[in-house]
């Protein structure tokens, strides 16, 4: 167990020397300074756990205002920093005032060695407890979110999916980085959660990051975190997703959307197992199991210079390819039956069955939106139908879209969907390029793709 890093600030060098000798066995590192003006740079660059701060520095001045000033500066720079004040007997009232302003404790001069050591060590232990509580609260929040998610089983009737699940169970027990690829709606997130559930980290947090839903300007802050004041809207310290996932699993969905200029920073974090928040000079160690997913061809992106080859090697220790639903017809009927029970229960409908002809229609449809489209189709059918037996006429599919040059007489939404599909095909699923061509923002395009199950 680490003993922590202590920073001592006092204008009396004899006191600094005495304290350094006294406390050398109680802390991993002790830094002493006589000039409080060095505090800001040391606080920002050094990973100190607590500060022992004198309240007076100028000769003949005993108001304690200097100590209060530096206390407030430390709190601005590092709100989580614990500060213990050094004060003379006559300053007890002032020290109590400082406690109300956020100081952790105070020590009277001349000090008692045992009491000083006990006070500092107790403050350090308190700080570590606060960190643990904060981390536990993050885990609790993530676990509650996990519980509140729709928990769908992975249905594997087809030989392809049975083989895939066998691979998942085998790989899950390792800490190997996994890259999951497949079309939209095939269930990449479900496979990621299956990997986490069967891993040695199953009792820890799984943090998922939808890279397609993050504005490009926020990628770095979202992944690595930031310090207060690092940029205009950074009003407080924020822990990044990578640090939040420490001890557990980090799932980066749509990894192909990570901007090229941030790829080296992610690569460095994976190689060094540490992150550096924006606006900070200090690194934070992390311990994660990484799972990535994408519907894009990363090899082609590497060839085009849109994705780093070394990063691809790093995230692609194990590759899991999910086949589209149209290639595993055995799963279609089973998945349809599963969702039918789910939505009959959700919408309080009497038990429904799908006729053989209805099942045949479902099996023969190509399902361009894969499992997600099948799920929404069954949900819509349950909502609209009052029948106990569902026939082919009860299932409505998206029409196959003609070319943009053809005459179109569908709805505005269908036309919009058609334009998005064509533009994605034209740009090789490059969201930024497609959004630019369509004259909309990347975030708007992503929302519309979600809407149309693309």
C-alpha cells in the first residue's frame, strides 16, 4: 500500500528540515518549500496527496491571511487536495475559521511529534477513503445503469452464432483486447457485454462509450477527462471514461469514428496504462480490459490514412466478426419469438403466435437493419395488432429503395432515409463526409441513422 506524497510549506527552513526527518518513514515522498509562490506550479505538476501549510510567511505579519489565501488557491487548483494548517497558539481562532473554509485539520506550534504524525496520517487515510467512496459511487451508478438497460439474451440457433459464442466464452477469461465487427444492428454491444459478464472483471464496472454520439470537439475530454479551467466550459474537474473504467472493462463502440489526431493519445494510454487529463501535467494509472466495435472496414481506413495501423494492432488482439442476420436464418424465428413474448408482456397483450406463413415471411426478408430492425418490426406488430395469430399481412418491412435518380412517391421520411443510405454508400460510411455532403451536422446524421435503424 502506498504511503502518499506530502508537500510542506513553511518559511522556516529549520522547521522544514526537522519535519522531513520526522516524517520520512510515514510518506513515500516529502517535498519541502519555503516560498509559497511555488505552490501553484507544484500543485499542478506534482501528484501530491496533502499539504502541510504554514499560516504566516511575511516577517512581522501574524494575521494568518496569507495562509487563508494559499488555502483558497490550493482549493481552486486541486479541490480534492487535503490541507493541514500550521499555526501558533495565538492563532487558534483563525485556524478554526480556516477549517470552516475547507482545511482538513490544524497543528499547533510547537508541535508534539506523535500528534503531528497521527494527524497527518489520519488526514491521508481520510483522503484515500474519499477516493474509494467516489470510485464506488461511480461503480454503483454504472451498475444501476446496467440493471436498468433492457437485458436481452443472445439467441444462437445457427451454427455461426454457436461457434461465435464458444469463441466469446473462451476469450472472455483473458484480458486480451477484442475488436468486434459487423453491420449495424447485429448485436455488437451484446457480445461486448457477454465478454464482460464471463470475464474475471465481471464484478467490476463496464463503461461503454458511443463514439458515434460524441461531438468531435469533446472526444478528448470524454475519454481522458479534464481539469477545471482547461477550456472555456471546464467549470470543474471531470474524470474521463478511461479512468472511470479502471479495474473493469472499457467498451468503445464505433471506434472508427475516433479522430486521427486523438488516435496517438489513445494508443499511448493503452501502451502505458495511464491517462493525462486535459489541462494536467500528471498521469493517472489505469487498469482496463478494452473491447472495441465498429461497422467500418478498419483495414481500408488504415490504407486511406484514416486509422493508425499500430492502434489497429493494439485493439485487435482477438477479432470477432458477427454475421448479418440474413446469413443466419435459423436465428430469425427464435429471435422473433423472443421479442414477441417481451412485447406482449410489455404492452399487456394476450399471448400471440406467428403462423408458419408469417415465420416464412420473416425468414425470407433480408433484414438490412439486422436484429435491431427485427426487434422494432415485432414491437410495431404487437402494438398495432389485436389478433392472437400473426399472419404475413401483419408484418410491414421497409421498402427496397430505388436509385436517387428514379422517381420517388413515398413519404418525406422515406426519401430522407433513402438519401442517407445512398450518401453513406457513396462515402464508405464516413459519417463526417456524409454529413457534410447532406448539409447537416455529424451528430444530426448519427441521430437520423439511429431513427431509421441504419
